C-alpha cells in the first residue's frame, strides 16, 4: 500500500493531503483535544518567544501555519508575554471546533482562520514577529513547498521556526515516507535567505518519540532580522 501512496503523492502533489484535511471529521478534531499535553509544546513555546521583546507596550504577533484546533497557540496564550496569536489551517472542522474549544478554555484572544499555507494573502508583508509550523510542512509536497516557504518568509518580520523532519543531503523538494515529506531544510532555505540565517536544532526523542521523529525531528530556525530575503520584497 505504501508504494501506491508514495506514487500518488509524486503524481498529484499536495492536493491529496489538502483534500484529506479539508474534509476532516469534526469528531476526529475533538479526539485530538487531549494532545495539548504533548511534551514538545512547552519546549516549542519557549523557543518561539525567546529573544522577542515588545516595543512600547505593543503585543508580539505570532502566527502558526497548520494550527489544527490550536493547542500550540493555547500553550502560548498562557505565557506572561503580551501576545497576539493567529492560527491558520486548511481544515474547516479544525477551525470551527478549535474556536469552540479555546473559548471553553477561556482563551478568547486567539484568532483562527481557514487558509492554505501557500496563500497567506490576508497577512501584510512583515506583519508578524514570528511564523511557525509544527509537523505541517511534512504534508506539503515538492509542488508547493517553495511557494509555502516564500509566503511565510514574506509575512514574518523577525523569525521563522519549523518543527519538521530534516535530513541533510536530501533534496530541497524532499522524499516521501510514511510520516510525510522529509527534506533538507538548510538546502531549501538557501534559495531564500543567507546560509548564516539558518540554525538547526535536533529535538530530543523524549519530546517526540513516534515514527521517524527520533531520527529526523529538527527545529529549523531562520533569523530574518537582517532582511536579506532573496528575491522577496520586504
């Protein structure tokens, strides 16, 4: 079965997973409410907000692409920093059920929007301090990965953070495994930013131990403060 899945994704690209998530069942979303306690979330929140300082009392704007029902944003909302939090996801069920769940948790300051990662047209250039993903880009095929990265770089002013599966020496487009697309993010990002702007941090297996995460799980951080965005107007 897996060779068929791989062949289909090379033939039809990201459209297969887009269709799957767009038609996600609301009951399936609700089953995931408990995943807010996954051990990597607090660790990721620490990495997202480190080094960020609000200017003149203004809140920091953080955007998650592929937010699901919003567990990472819920964790961030409980921090002491003044944060403006926005999540986008292709799944209407995730957005609707997420809004309900976040309200139940008393977290009313989080905005969830139905949107695809390769078209972030609602966001102005440099309108967010940080844009991040958590196991989202592994569903984006070679047909859309460059456009998706470019859109996130356009929107982010300070940093990008991707918690994804990285393999040095793989192609920028990646290769498909049962856990999704695994690619060389350093090579991919070199198409858009200088080499010195990219930092890779292997995540501990204790934070994510399922599937191929212990082998390939990596936090990819991109410093955008020097504004050396190749081919992207700032």
